[in-house]
């Protein structure tokens, strides 16, 4: 985009073959185990700003969406200053 602005993006796919969690409470009571078996698609887009007059400062914003077994949206905003 420009020397100060960077646009990023990504696509991914993950597949869980047989992911199960098991647990007990006080070694007596069984906890229901969720199954995560299946596939999920992931798409991500991000924008990063690094001013040329201050290389120690950066600002980053990302948005990711999930479809399939995992569904939802997540976001990130990060302001970073390196000493």
C-alpha cells in the first residue's frame, strides 16, 4: 500500500481427526467429553501501520473468521512501542 501501511491476509484449513477431552471431578464424577472432530476453514485480513519517522512504534489490527466445525469471528488490535 505504502511504506508505512502493510495489508496482510491469509487462508487456512484445519482438520481434527479424533480430538476428545476427558475429565473427572474428584476422581469420582465423569465430565462429558466434547468432540472436536471435523474440519474448519479460516480466513484472516490485517492492517499494520509503522510510521517512518518513529520505527519503534507500530499499530496492528486483524480480523479472522471461522467456518465449519469451529464457527465465529475474532479480532485483534495491538499498539506496540519498542524501547
